[in-house]
C-alpha cells in the first residue's frame, strides 16, 4: 500500500467483489449492484476513491453518474488527492493520457513523448510500451473494441478527471497541454487521417488553453471535415471565438464564422442535423463568399506567427485558397498553377497541401496542360483515399476532375475507370446518388461539402464519354442536370458544346441546329474564359455551321481558335469536304495526318474525312482502306464521333464498303457496354446525324473572293479596290464578273444582298 498526502493508507486496485465489500464496510456503498460495477470500472478499482465520490455526491444531493465527464469534473474537486501507487514515470504518463479520451495504442505511445521535460525533468519515457502495459495491469488504462477503429485505450472517466485536476493543482497543465498539442497536431498534419475522438480532444485542449495558433493548425490539418467528424465539438470550440483569436488569423475567422452559421442553421445540435447544415453552408456558390479579403489580391502570407514553430514559417492556407480562386476567376490560370505549386511546398499539413494541389491541377487544366494536371491529381489521390471522410469533397473532387481532364485529353481508360468508381455504391459517389443518370433528379441536394468541385466536372465527363459512345439519352440526362446546377463558373462552356454536338447527331430538322446555336448564351456563368475554353465555344459553333452548310460562318469561328488548337485543321478539312473540294480535302488530310501536333482522335477524324473525299472522287478501294483505318483509330481512342460526324450519305456508303471488315468486330468489343454486336453499332451509325448537309448549296468562296466581297461591302469603287489590292482595274473587273456569276447575279447591289443573306457579310 502507498500513502496519501495525509499519511493515510491508499487501497490498491481491488477485484469487483472486494471493491463492493470495501464500499459496504465504509458505509457509503450503494445497494445498486449495477452502480457498483460502473464505479469499479471508472475508479479503476480504487474503493477509497469511490467512497469519496459517493460521499461528495450525497452531500451535494446529486445523483452519481460515473461515466459522465461533467459529473466527474465536478466531483473530483471535492475528493482528496489520488495516489496511483505507481512510479513517477507511470503517473506522469497517466496524467498525459488523462487529457485525451479514447486513443489507439500508436497515438498513446506518441502522446507519451510530450511529458519528458515538463513532468519528468527531462528524463523522458524510454519504454512507452512498457508503461502502457503497467497502466493496463493496474486498471489506470482500459481496453475496448470499436467497430470502426479497432482496439482503443482509455483512462476511466473518474480517474482521468482526478488526474487532470491534480495536475493543474500541482504543476499546472499548460506546458503539458502545449507539448501534447504539438505532438498530436504534427501527427494530424503528417498522417492525413484523423481519429474523431482525438480530434475532439485536441480542439477542446486548444480552445480551453487559449492556444490559438495551435487551434488554427488543427483547422488547417483537418479542414471543414472536422464538422463531419466531430459536429458538436467543432461547433462548440469554434463559434464565438474571442477577438484576439481572430485578429491576424483569417483561417480562424473563416472557420469561426462558418461554425456560427452552422449552429444557427441547425434546428438542434444532433450530429446529423449539424452535418446537413455543413453541406448546405458549403454548397454551390456559398463558400466562395466566405473567403476573407479580396480574391487574388496578393501572394500567400508566409510570415511566421508569434506562436509558430521555431525556425519555420506558416502558410495562410485560407488566404492561399482565396488567391487561387481569384486568379482563376480572372483567367490567370498559369499564375494560379505556379503559385499553388510554390505554396503547397511550404505546407506541413497533408490535407491542406492536397487541397491546394487540387486547385493547382484545376488551374493546369484550364491552362491546357492536362498531363501536368493528371500527374498532380494522381499524386494526391492516394493520401486522399487513405484519409477519406464520408461527406468530404476532396477524394470525390479528385476523382471527378481526373475523369473530366482524362476525357478531354483523350485518356479514355482513366476517365472510364474514375467514372465507374463514382457510380459505385459506396461513400465515394456523385451527389445524385446511385440511380442511373436518366432517373436522377437534377435538383437533388448535394451530399458532400463543396459540391461545386465534385458534381459539375463529373457530369461533364460523363456527358462527354456518353457522346463518344453515341449514348444521346445519357448525355441528355447529364446535360439537363448540369443546366439546373446553380454554380458552374467557366465550366459552363461545356454545356453549349455538349448541346451542339448532341444536336448535330440527333435533330431531324435544320431549325434544331439553328436553335441550339442561338440558345447557347443562356448558359453563360461567371469567370474569365481561358484560351482552351474559348476554343471549345468556337469549335462547337463551327461544327454546327458546317453541318448547316454555312461555311463562311464556320470559317469565322475557325479563325477564332488559338493557333495551337488542332481543331483548326479538322474544321478546315471538313469544310473542304462539305464545299465539294474533294481533292483539296484529300491533299490537306495527307499533309497533316502524321503531324506531331495532331492527337490520335484528330487523326481518326482526318482518316474518316479523307475516306469520304476519296469515295466522292471515285476511288472506292482507297476509301475502303481509309475508312477501315478510321474505324480502327476510333476504337483505339474509344470514340465513335470521328465516324458519326461525317455526312450521313457518305457514312452510309462507307459502311456498305467496309461492313465485312474486321475493324467493326473490334469496335463492337470496345463499345460493348452500348452495343451488343457489330450490327447494332453499325445500325446506330446509319441513323444519327441525318440533318448535316453533305455538300453545301451556297457558293463556297476562296479567301480572295471573300476579301473582294468585304471590299464591296465597305462601299469601295473599282478603282479603290484596285488600289487596295495592288491590281489593275481590268483585273478587278474580271474578278467581279466571275464573282457575280458565282452568286448568279449581275450587279453590285445584287451580289451584296445575296452575300448578306448567305452570311458572308453581317447585316
């Protein structure tokens, strides 16, 4: 036996039977056997301590609730000092673990390293595993099984409360708590995976001790998912933060304000309602307005705070996110990507680093650097998967953006793999739930935080891959859901593109194509478009104009494409085919077919167009060979669009020529999820895109003829035109006569009227 401070003997741990006998002998023992058992557990078999608890409760007239931390913290102040009959190292270790609730053995060992200087005079604990064994054998630690987390360790409630009280009374808990926080927060930052109970403990310790910089580190290490993991504790700790905590810490201002709004919105403090409020307050377009300061106004704040770790600088994570979003909104994606790369390298937290790198990958996508974007996403996917929390956006966003960027850049295998995972019946899925897209409600509420980074890219990727498979029903369902989504930012450019390609494949009258072009502006959202996004708009419009036979308007849109966009070549060759200039189409396709700037998908389109041009020229053998190549290349790039965008008359004849080719069987295997046989695939290709013209009925002008029309439209005389073109007037008159014949007119006024009606001049 050991002794108390008053010299009275202190009972060691007793068996449950001996414990009950001891209590009854003292006159304080309860008649309730269940209460005896609960007291025996929470007092670690210390009968004298349990007796003091019972007498204090009886004197105050309160009921005994051994498992209640509130009751424990109150009653231990009325009990004498507790001796554990252990060495100073074990007692110090127990005092540290008493600051926490249930922890894993690994976390417990890590936590014990925090007691060395403050409680043991720098001696430290050299055998933490041995200490845990001794504490377990004495009942100061207990084991229990958690269905999700496995075996956990816990100091019994009443013992823990008494150890915390005695520590505060003897040496002061602040240094111990500070060291403990440092160890545990470093673990959270590096692990990227958080135990809910441990998170709750750390939040409370930081708040109660006024460790504001440490509290900010916790917020940055865990992020908004802290409201999903520990809803009540996170709201309690972060709401109504003192002014001194918020000043100079935009991160705490952000999380504090969010906690206040969530608490005010939730009808009660049940975890389920708090989680629902968290999703609502981080919904489409909502979170952006919460970011402090002006978006994109400065470089990330890397100044060290007064409580930051010595020799290290802290990065303002919320400020960095704010600036990345601001740069993206301004269309400065290259700057955003480079800033994100620099800032992420300075961040200690795996979570914060992954969030910034996600935004960096998105910026790289908008800057037309898909390979770098996919590389970044691939690097952060593993850590995000290991630390995923149900309802968090990070892993679903990585999956969604990987699917979109892969689909746009032609990596169909990666795109399909991530789309398949998003449809899987698991916690990692789109907000529209597990139902098929055609049945999903476009107004379904989000089920993840910051859903605007998840649902739009995922649905766009799904729609693009549906178009590749000619699955217009699925593409239409995804398009409808996207149209109803409240926050698209610059991703809105995909809506008119999807609508235009779908219309070219599906409408049955020219009016449908005219309508889809005129209707595109209603999709416009916020943000400055990048060059790649502008290219997408021009590509969609030019494709529709070619389908209508309005080649002059198609040329105007084609000229708006950036010089590096290989769609310029495809649209030019396709226009030549529709203009009936077959030899030019063949020559241009031959020139560009093996050029390094062309993607495999673009090469498939060139092969199909060249096959149609050769067929029109009467060379059926060459047409058959080229179209078989086009089918094989379309199979390789997993897209039927290179074939489907050919005029139906040419496509139908080419299918007849190649119906026995082996390439169709290979294509049926690749697209087996949409077609059960080569015959079904061919039948589909024979029925879509019926409106697109095969040869334009209007005059198709050369660049010189278009220039002459423009000069006439400006009102220049023959002499002035001759001077502008550096030609003699006789040459100009001959060229004008030829131009009149092309339009079937005989005067300047008539040719100008005809040119305006056909789109060569704006009205």
